[in-house]
C-alpha cells in the first residue's frame, strides 16, 4: 500500500509543478494602477489598451498590423482561486456591439508570418566615385594618347524582392513563443496574473472601446479601455 | 575650377536620376497592393513595401601615368596565397559550449536571415551572457547578430549588479535593449 502511495506521489509531483508554472508578464502592484479597473465578487481586474508606440516597444512581432493589444491583470482574493481564460474576454464598441474575441497566439503568429512573406523590400545601394588622373596615357583601343583629368561616377543599385524580415519558419516559431509567453495564460490561480490579449480588428476603431470580462461569473465586468 | 563644378553637377544629376528609379518601382508596387480581390476573414492586413538602404559606397583615386603602360593594374595576390589567409591559422582556444556562446567565436557578425540586438549598458566591462553562456563584454557587443529565436540575455556588472531579460529575435529586425544594471538583493 505504501509502495502505491509513494508512486502516486511521485507521479503527481511533476503535475503540481506544471500547474504552478505560468507565463504572462509581471502584474502591477494593484488593479488601481491600470487606467481601467473594477472589482466584482472578490476579483479585481485592471486593463490598459496599448498604444501603437507601446506595442512597438514591447513586442518584436509586428502586432500593429491588424491587432489591438490589451494588458489585463486579475487580482483574486487570497482565499478564492479564480479560473482565467482568454475566452472570458470580449472587446466591444462604445455602443455595446460585439467587436472581437482575443486571438490565439499561434494563429496571430501564423497570420503575421504570412503577411510578412507577402511584403516587398526595396534596397538601395548608392555609390559615388571621384578620381584624378595625371600624365599622358596611351589608349590601346583607340591608339590615341589621352591627357589625364578629373573623372567622376555615380550610381544607385536597386534590389527589389520579397521581404526577408519575419517571414521564415524560425520567425513564426519565435513570434508564437513571444506572444504565448507574454499572453494572458489560461490558468486557475489564487495569485495575481497578468498578460496581453490580442484582438483582431479591422479598420481604425480605437476610441471608446469596452472590455467585457466574464470570468465565469454571472454578471460580467465592463471596463472602458483607455491607453 | 569651372570644370570641377561641371563634374560635380553631373554627379548630382546622376544621383537624382538614379533615385527616381526606386520611386517608380514603389509606385508600381503600391498599385499592385491595392488589388481588392484577396480578402481575409480575420484582421485586414495589407502587404507593405519597405525601402531600406543597403549601404553607401564612396570611392576616390589618384592615378599618374608616366609612359606607355598597357596594363597599369597588376594584381599582387596570386591564387596560391589565398590558402594562407591569417584566419585559417587562427589559434582557436579550447572551449566548452556549456560556458561560451557559439557566437563568441564568430563575433556575432551579420549574416543572412539574422536579427540584430542593440545593447546599451552603462558599464562597458559588464559581462554578457546569452542563455547562460558567456558571450563577451558589453563594449564589444553593442551590436549582436543572432539567429531568429528567443534568448535570455543577462548583463552582469561588477558586484551584484545584474540585468536579465527575455529577448526575441526576428530575421531582419533590430531589437534595442537598454540594460539598466540594478543591484540584486540576495537573502
């Protein structure tokens, strides 16, 4: 019997370790540190919409091309563990109409990789040269004698081709890793959790957005997103 | 003097003409990108055209002819000398891959399909580690070219000052890292 218990403990130990590991980003001190925050049934949630500049600074993946990035943190009561998942969040317009749900980092990476592959790159190679020749010079082609002087040259080499930036399979894997590691994890925890959500958007609807957080509760939290 | 001015004007005109070529290419590319036939269900992302500078080459020479010389350009390098390049005789020290990053020996030099990490540190002699392996000192590693991937960058100053960050490198992109060394509190 003891033997069985020992083996059961050994088998469950790695699982408990896995359960504790989480990705995401370090949460701020409290939900009040976010421009938008609210509390419901013992869970405080803070959110901030990242500006294009912040996205460029925080991510190497080019998320400004078609995605809105929202930093979300959840602060559960110590006594109660909460279940957090991407599908608990919905982005809505100020009028309350559904805009989009967060995309899976794997999908985002694949789309960005495909887009990068369709980009074109024009590379310029300008060159300028100046020289001076002195003394008589016999030209073997024309058979004449040439006197030296100033000579100049200028040119531009132009290379046009598909972009090599972020288009390879290695790049796709790296983007997937970055977006997954920084993304809000799907987790059951009693500790503060923070991470990014990537909302696919069409057009430029960045003002007056609402973030609805279900969190498995009956009454969802609604946060007005501010950058 | 007037002749020099004329030559300079020719150079400027030549450059101006050559700069028009990429603009024409760009205009053609943009007209292709506006094709609305391909629509995506999720985010609406259009392909972009980037213009970058591959490099500028400036050259100058002075040549003097003192007589008949059909072949003024003699080439001092014979093919037999190529095998005697100093790099082939470079005495590589013994190293353990567990402690030295492979890029340490190549100097993290630029190559196709690589991305750049621009590192800024306050301490020039701080030791740089990539994924736990020694990469060199900060003053030699202001620009690090790496294969695409995720790395753990660590900067270790004198004493307990440390900076640690997870960095992601994509081909053809530059990541700027400002490593502000902070004293680590050990308990």
